[in-house]
């Protein structure tokens, strides 16, 4: 555990220290994000922070090769596969951040990076379906390879879609990585592979890189991670999901009846990545119904909806943090405890709290409007029941012009007589 802490801190420190250098280079290279109609930032901001994050990841992996226990994680090629594929997709993101790429070219590059990762050893091996007594399905290359690539590309784009507010993608990714680390470490303690495992190392390194970048990216952001960062994070989270769950046969454990992820090995990855995937699915459905491309930008993502409800920029980000932590750590907690009643009650209470927090600005606005209308009605009733002397004079003056023409006519008749 101490060695995992060392690599996490290494990734965080290297990312934190190199981000200002990357920011300066991004400004000189004119790698700037100009404000657009759908953006929330108001001044041009440099992007390309994913380069600093990748440097932190690479430095942490290098340190891990020198640590006694974590050296065992390099007995297979999974960690190196993630490092190589991460470098390729980060380079693709830098090109997109600087010159801009069309959606098809970017998608092709994402598939290529995911393919390299798969060829170097990261692949779904097992899939457990707890329905109709199907049990564990052993996935061969014909199914495992394309399924892994599809999962990776979907995760990459899901993280790219939620990167719309300062600090949102970095914070949600750090939470997801820490949840995956707890899940992977618990699987190791339960008998799956070694405690020094590739998924635990990948998630610890990723969490450190995100935490090191977050101080520079939180509102008001001094630099954006850009596509180079969001796609790197998505690829590493996908690799963590595949390596942590895709290679586990839950029927080989004696504790399968009491350990939830061994019965439903895909539950934790789905819960951890629930918010990015829901945002991705909603965006695809919304844009397809309008006859638009699924990659066409709009201002209807989950974080945009929070802003429209009335949350401030920072409050919207913190609300997204809360939901990401509740879903991911809630699923991991259930997997570790086997679904204890106390934990279920705590999760239910937090769900209610989360809903109240999300809707609180709308409730406060409705309450303010109702109170203002009530006060206005009370003032009108009070004025009608207790008119002031000035109101009485104004009312008399309003009635006086109607009587004056009659008085003039009567006076004229009297003169004629």
C-alpha cells in the first residue's frame, strides 16, 4: 500500500510541477480555447494539459519499475500497453487541440490507439452473465478484441463529453480512478492475482495525475486538459475496467456468494462510469432525434442543465463530484461488504440528499417568487382597506375632471338666461 501511495504522489507532483510549463508552451504555440456560445469560460484559455498528465503517468510508472513489490506488475504487458496507447492517444489529442480534427479522423485515431492497447495485451477475457444459468463466458479474440475496442472508444468519448466545466473531468476522473483502485485492491486481497496488480497500479497512477492537475484546472481554470487529457483519462479508465473485471472468472472464488462484484463483475465499472456514460447516451439520442451528428456540439449536457437550474459554476462541479463519488464508491462499498443493510440505508439517504441539493436552486427560486407574489397581494389588500390621505386626494382628483364639464355647461346656461 505504501508503494501505491508513492506512485500516486509521484504522478501528482510531476503533473502539478509540469503543468505551468505546458501552459506556457501552449500559449506560445497558440493552443488556445476561444470562448464559444456553448462554452462557460469568457476569456481564451490554453489547453493541452493532458501532456502534463501523461508526463506524470510516465514518471510514476518509471518509479513503479524500481519498487520491490510493484515490479511484479510488469510480469505481463498490460501496464506497458496502457502507457504506449496512452501516449498515442495523447498525441492525437495534442494535434486536435492545436489544429482541430474532424470527428471521423478523431474516431479513427481513437480506434487505432485502442487497437494498439489490445494488441499489447489488454483484452476482455471473461464475461459473467447471471441470467438463465448462462454463467461465465470465455471470450475469444473474435469477440474480446472488438468488444474491448468498443468499450475503450465509448469511455474516451464519454469523458470527452463531460469536459465542459472547469475541473469537472479531472475531478470526476480522480474519483472514478480511486474507486477502481479500491475495487481492484479488494479483488487482489480476495484471491485474484497478486496485490501488486496492473489494474491497481493503473488507477493509482491515474488518480495521482488527475489530482495533480486539478489545482490548475479548478474554477477559474488557468489551463484546460483538452482532448489530449480527456482521451488519455478515458483510455486509462477503460483499461482499468478491462484489467480489473474482464480477466476475472467469478466462479473460481469461494466467496462468490458474499462478494457482489464476483457475481456481477460489470456492475462496478458501470457504476463508476455511470455519469459520463449517461451524458454520452443522452447526447447521442438528443442529437440523432434532431437529425444531427452524434458528435455535433450543443449546450444540453448534464453540467449545462445544472447551470440552467440555477447552480453556480463551482456548485455545479461539486454536485457532479458528489454524484460520481456516491455511485462509484457506493458500488465498491457494496461489492466489499456484500450488500449490508446499513450501507444500503446510507446510500438511500445520500441519494435523497443528492436530489434535494440538485433541485435546491429551483426550489429556492420558486419559493422567492411565491413569497414576492404573496407580499405584493398583501400590499394591494392593505392599500384597498386602509387608503392614505394622499391616495384619497388622488382618487378625488381622478374623479374631478368628469364633473367639471357638467359644471361649465350649467354655468353657461345660467349666463344665457
